[in-house]
C-alpha cells in the first residue's frame, strides 16, 4: 500500500519529525503552503472527475523534490504515493505552476533590506577576503541535484560530481 496516506494522516500529527523526514518541511509549513496554494486556479477544473486534494498533490511534489537519483524516479514516487507515473508528473507540474506565479513569489520571497545587505557585506569582509565585500549574495555554491538531464542545454547542468544539478549562489 501507498505510504502517502500514513504521512498525511498519522505522521503529520503524531510524529512531526518523521513527517519532516518524508516531505522536508514541518507540518506547520506544509499547512501554510496548502492554504496559500489552495485558491490557485491550477488546482481546479470543470470536469466530473475531481483532482486530488491540494494537500495530496503538494505532498507528492515535495516528496519527489526531496529525492534524487534512482529514488526520484517517477515509478518510485508513484509507488510511495499510490498513483500512476503520469499523475506524479502532472501534480509536480501543477505545484510548480502555482509556486512560480508572480503573486506567490512576491508574497513568499523577501529580498534583503539595504541594512541587511550591509550587515552581510561587513560579515563577509570580517570573515573572509576583504575583496569579496560586495559579494553579499554569493554564499557557498550548494549543488541541488536534478532527477534527470534538462532537455535544453543539458550538458551545462553536469557538475563535478557527475550529476545534473543547479548551483545555488
């Protein structure tokens, strides 16, 4: 049987630490995301066949985002969620469509203030090379693995660890 219902109905309430291990967010963050995404038109349709709940769709996408390599394969995610591979792809696209909308980004991402930037610049100068003072936004180059080679310019995403990834700076 699928593990997804257990995560949403048992771990979320009785073992938030295990919920976090599965979806990589706390139950309260998950609930806030569900509330924020629930009104997005991507999660509604005019069909007699209702979509999965926003809660279920978000859980599938988050579980998928939290894995890479073989564990992020469509079949692995489908087995965990108890749905088809096509459904995994569809709900992932819906969640990404919703979170990439300008209104969601404006509400959810806050750029640092001038004071915060200056404080970060001072920290960089005090703890590293003085020449990097203006590099307040360049942090560490963390690699975020991708589950597959991107279609466009895929070779550009191949990293030194022999994975396809995004470099976060």
